[in-house]
């Protein structure tokens, strides 16, 4: 997932009351907890992201008493395509949050991006709505001279907005590939700066730790996902569980903006996602998946 991404990572920005929270369904970034050393050596393991379309159900896993959230339900539809010279992803989310006093908030979030495989160009757009009213719309692009060169993200929505990107910043698909390569090479920690354009808090420093097992209470959902993936025509393979922490690069906060737990296959497909917003947690579980055609390049 975006390549979350889920682009898993992709990102999902949820508005709970008036507080913005961020959700990355990833197609993937994995990082190390701040203060833990990370490796910088290139990894040679080959990774090929599989074009696919996946539907995930969303449910409330847990909530602290002070959160006020008593229920959550929704759907995320994620698509990832290969266009020979680039990767494109699209995420559409509909989420309903229910509060202890009976109030209900309906949130819709859409995100689309195109990323050049040479790392020199990136385009993005996102829209968020709450109870049918658009609360944020972003659109822009990045052009740079090299795959990891410093650059400026220029927005057409809001017009004139610019964000400086430091040298070494990755876009979502390349980040996911590097993450999966590192995992295949046996590396358990990874940290990079990533820009996806899904919020004005970009870029993020994403720290991650790789494990071998899904959370114990998510095993049954993961097993159902394995059956769906097999029915789509893919062979079973070893799954790695990644715990990612997202830190706003421009902030000095020692606590991440949000955290994400993802079960990734080596082809970039996410079978289970758990998103931790601090005072409540949402699970995303695979409901359907179909493989998309690969381009003849």
C-alpha cells in the first residue's frame, strides 16, 4: 500500500471535532525510534510493487475514556498502478465516528499522486470533507534535478504555498521500495524524510521498526486476508510487521504525530493496518483485492 504508500502510505487526515489527525495507509515507510541509529548503506534486494486495487474495512479497535469516541466504521479503497516511467496511487476513504454524547461525524478523504521512477518529479492532490463540506483541498508538484536533491514543493492549492524539501527526501513509492528492500536484507530499523503532499505538515520524518509477527489480537483478520490474497492469484509469502512513527520535520515534539502498524508482503500489498491516534485506535482489514494489469514497457 502506498506505497501508505497504502502509498499504504499513502495518508489520511481525519478531522475529529476540530482536531486534525493524520492517517497513513502505506504503501509504506518504516523508521526507527528517534535516538536509535539507522543504517544508510544501499540494499541490493529486488522489490517489485504489484499493481492492485484493495478495499479495507475500518473499525474502532480501542479508545481511551477521555477520547469521547465510542464507535467508528468505514471503508478505504486503495489503488496502485505502474505506468512504466512512474507509479500512481489513489486512496478514497469514508469514515464515520460516533461520540459518547451521540453525535456523529462523517469524514471523506481522497488522495491521488504520480511519482516518476527516476525520483525527479512528483504530483499530488487531496481533498477532505466533513459532513459533506470540504474542509481542505491541496494540489501541487515537485520538480528537482536529481532523485534525492533538495527541492521545493509548489502548491497550486493553496496558490503560492511552498514547502522546502531537504536533500535526501523521498516520495512515497520509492520510500516503500527502500523499506521493503531493507526488510528483505534483514534490517530491523529504518528512518527517512518523506514528502507526499497529503497535508501541510509535510515532510515527515518516519521512524520504523520491523518485526516478524502481527499483533496477537489481529491474527484472525490477517488469516482471512491471506485467503483473499491467495484467491486473487498470489502465492503465500513471509509477512513482516512494521511499526512506523510519523514526526513532523518542522516540529521539535518528541512524540510522534501518529503511529501506524502494517503487515506488508514483499510486493507492497498490506494485509492489515492499525492506526494509533493516541487516544483512539482504528483497525483496517482487507475485504477484497484484485490484481491490475502490468504495463508492457
